[in-house]
């Protein structure tokens, strides 16, 4: 094969691999804001319903329907409960929760707010209201809600609920450009969930953005000890590798 053909083939291969790398990098960054901690938030317990002295059968039926992915039927049960007990926050909370699962965000937020108004000490409705704003990438609104939760509830209550509020505050600050504040809350979130790969990933991601490379290295080492196959981490490595080699190629061409 002639040198001309070889160099042409090499150029085509390089171009193809570059476009693949770009594709992988862009697809991984699109997913970043929708990541949630792996620790599942605790839902209200059956005894919580009974304590209100109401017939909780419709609530329990609705919860079972959600587990069976029969969301319309679940909604009917929760709406019937709320008609019967309009002052009970659980009915409005579960209507909001079901609407959220149906991706009807505006209606979901309206019902979460109603539940929070009826019971100011009910954490789940406040959390999911913030989560809906977070998933819309409205970090200012989400941050206001999550900050309000931190002001209202003590750390023990938040930790017991499995709602890792500091993590979400850290993410909001990160994407609003407040990296120092994000660092503070990611550390808080890590202390609450040291074995959660999602928390570790974003803690390291923020440290990279701050150019605190030694800290980021330690965080990512911990992440790999927790979950060696955590895909988002490897997507990040691919992205950094691509841009590193691109910069090196540019440097070489300038030297020549």
C-alpha cells in the first residue's frame, strides 16, 4: 500500500474515532442532572395513616396499585380518599406522587404544596416538590425548596428519612456555578451516604471543576471501591481522555 493511501486511511480512522468520542461525551453530559442518589427515600408507614384515626383502606389500595404500575387506578383511590378526608395531607401527597410518576409535573407540584400546607412537618411532600423542579433543571427553585427543608428539619430527621437533601443542594450549587458551596454540601452528603456511588461521583466531579485534582482522585478511588462498574465515571474518563488527546494533538501541530 502506498504512503498516500496509508495516510488517507489513518485520517479517516482518526475522524471516525473522534466523532464517536464526541458522541459519547455529549450523551453522558446530558444525563448528569437527572442522577439521583441510590438510597431510596422512605415512604410513610401504615401506622402513620392509622395515627390520624381515618379509614386508610383507600390509601393502602392506591399504594398497592402503584406497586403494580396501575397508576390510573391508584389515582382513583387517592382522589376518593381526598374527597372523603380533604384535610388529610396523605391523600394530596399520594395524588402528587402518582401525577409525578405519570410525568404530569405541574399538577404534581400543586398537590405536593397542598399536602405541605396541611402538614408543615411532612418532609416527603416538600422533598418531591423540590425534586420535580430539580428534574426540570430549575436549580434556583429547587435550591429554595431544599434550603427550606434544611432550615425546617434537623439532620437526624433528614438522615432517617433517606432523603439526601445536601446532595441535591450540592448539585444545584454546582450547576449555578457556586462550586465552593457545592463542595461543602457534597461533603455533607458524603458523610450521610459514604457508600453511594452517585454521591461520590458528583463530589469528585465538583472537585475536578475546582481543579482540586488530589481530592478528586481520592474520591474517585473510593467510588471504584464501592462500584467498579459505575458507568458514568467511565463516561467521564472517556470524555477527559478525548479532550486531553485533542489538546496534545493541537500542541504537537503547533510545535511542528
